[in-house]
C-alpha cells in the first residue's frame, strides 16, 4: 500500500476516535502512535502526512464542515455516519488546502477508503458530495 494512502487511513482512524471521544487532537494523535506494533506507524513519511491531515482537518473543521453541508443535499454533518463524515473531511481538506494533491486523487482515495471502511453505499455518497465540492470550490 502506498504511503499517502496509509497516511489517509491512519488519519481517518484518528479523526474517528477524536469524533467519538471528543478528546483533544494532540491527545488522540499521541494515543494512536503509542503502543502500536504496526511497522508502518514508525515510518516518518507516513507519520508526518497523517499528522498534517489530522491537524489540518481539526484546525479548519468549521470551514470544512460548512463546505460539506453546503453540498450534501438534505444532510446535516452531525447526521452522517461517523466514518463517512470523517472521510469527507479528509478529502475536502486535501482538495481545498493541500495544493500538491490533485483533486481527482483526493476524490479517488476517499472513495476507495469509503469502500473499505464505510457501509455499502458510502462510496457513492462520498463521491457525489466530493464531486460537487470539486466542481465549485477547487481551481486546481
């Protein structure tokens, strides 16, 4: 698995935990890395990008959530499945705030993660919202 893909998966796990527990970002990040036996968690590139995503999503959460809600017809962010909500947050952050990631890559990665971690229709739900965001909010 590619390093950025793994970073996105780790970021999703951290954001999911943060969302459920309501704990401070730095505490959840520290807990995630501590006590792990997964070799990939020790790779500096993976850790660095994972933390960039988590901190970025956390810092820009109000703006990201408002963007998602604007394009998620008939959906409030709090009513979305926790996994879907956090996949959307990650991808929206990458699409809008990380210039070196092509929009199509961010969307494709989000859809694949939704297939892997979400429910049966999560990938379609995620793809639809991100496609609308990309057409209106992204210039890259």
